[in-house]
């Protein structure tokens, strides 16, 4: 049975795995396909169009990275002769970097203006007879390619962080009077950090990725869950949300939350998000982000308990710096949103955001385990909330 479910999920994902960057023909095609599938499940479907302009934000980020690179390299060269100036410069870099890497809520204001890129969120609802609770199943439907694949991007981010720490340590050692012969350390650390930041500033995006692991597998999983969860209690409203523009700084999730802010205040909501789900390996729960911020402690406990009862191995992780997922704007509004993913370092992960992210990288068994675990977590949520 598990094998049959997994193979069905693979076939479902394969039909959705084609280049579909926001605003492209592929994006319009997947919106139509998902709308038809949700209608086939008997849900009330709405296609919520929106537009946005990313270029100004990208310019700000690019010039901030280039400016930061120059500052870090200069600080590295001066760490031995001017340690106090170096530490002051690093405080500026760390504060600015923390705002970006931590996805501070006020940054959302940069993405609210309409623009030339047009896409849509696809929403399916199963109305409740006496709605008292809302369950949201979410996955983003867009894909994109990048000139730096995900591992390279994460490596550059890590290199920048390590380099900055190295410059700070060097300056601190000099201030402590123990920096003789260590001038090379600050210079090297500054160059490493600066080079990494320049690489990140030069990164560009395209429409070459079929988005198999990121995120056709998750779309198939959410569709399967929606089909299974036909008989929920009469007070539970089911919302299936396929967001657009997640790959462009989670704009679709922000727009949906803003559009439905009033109804979200009136009715309690919890969200299960799926991103990168289906990559071969252990099931992953993304539980934290930024500096000690928890996404969904209550939902996390339910999923962990379900996994323990089912004997399903899981791994809980912190969202890596400079990586965004749709759960973040939900967390900013106090809505619990637990993200399911899977996999480990390997071919499927290395191919994300590249032309190699094909549906063939997905694993049938892993997808089936995620569906079963998420379904069990939903039933625990129903029992707890009831």
C-alpha cells in the first residue's frame, strides 16, 4: 500500500515539475493545473492575483552586500593596527546582517508595492458547518534557478559569517595585548568574508529549474492530504493554500496573510507547510529560525508524538540563515506554522535551484511517510483542539 501511495505521489509531482518562475508561462500553467485539481477534490477554489516589484529590494540587498564586503575587508586589514575601529565596523555589519538574516517583520513593508511581476495564490476551501477552527495546508507552487545552487549559496553565507567572526576575534586578541604575529588572521578572515559577500551580491535568478524537490513534491503531498482529510469535524474549516512568489522572498504568503487579516483575527488558525518534502532521506521538521524563534511549538509536539507512535525517524532543524520559507510571515503574525521537509546532503539537495532539480530526484517512500505523518499530526490537532 505504501509503495502504491508513493508511486502515485511521484506521478502527481512529475506532472507539476516544469520551470515555473513567478510571472512566467509555466507559472500560469501550474496555477491552472492546481485550480483544476482542487476543484476535482470538491473544494471551493479562488485564484487570488497579485503583483509585485522585486528589483528595488534586490538592488538594496546587492549594494548592501557590496558595501558590507568593502567594510569587512577594510576592517580585516586594520584589525591589527586599529582594533577599536575594527570592532565598531563589525558591530555595524553584524547588526545589518542580523536584520536581513533574521527576516525582521518590518522588512515586509519593502514587498507590499504592486509591480510588473504578476502571479497568484491558489486557495481551496472546505467550508465548515459551524466554523470554529481553521487548518491550513500550504506549499508554494513557484520554482526558480540561481547562478549559485543552494549548497554554494549556503557555503558563501557560512563563509561570510566565519570571516566576520574571524575579524572580530583578531581585533579582540589585539586589544587583549596578545596579537603579535596574528596580523595575517584578520586580513585572511576579511578577504574570506568579503569574497563570499561579493559572490552573494552577484547571484542572479532564472527560470531553468523544473522544481521537482523544490517544490512539486510538496504540492503532490498537499493534494493527497486534502483528498484524505474529507471527513473533518464540523467546526474545522480546511484551507489548502498554494502560494506564489515564495522564491521571491515569500511575497505570496505575505499577500495572502494581508488580504485575509480580518478573518484570521476572528477564527483560530494553524498551518502545516511543506517545502522540499520528498527529497530522499529522513523526514525533517523545520522548527526554528533567526535567533531562537520557534515556528510552532504546539504543532511540533503533535508531530513529534505522532512520529514516535508510528516509528518514523525525524530530524528537527533550525532554518539556515538567509533562507526564507513561507512559515516565516505566518510566525510574524503569531500563527503557528510547522514545516515538513526531508532529505540530507546529496544529489537531490545539491540540485535545488538548478536545472537538475527534476522529479526523478524525489523518493516515493519518503513522500508516503511524510503524508502519513502529516495526516497523523492533523488528527492529533483535531483531537487537541476539540
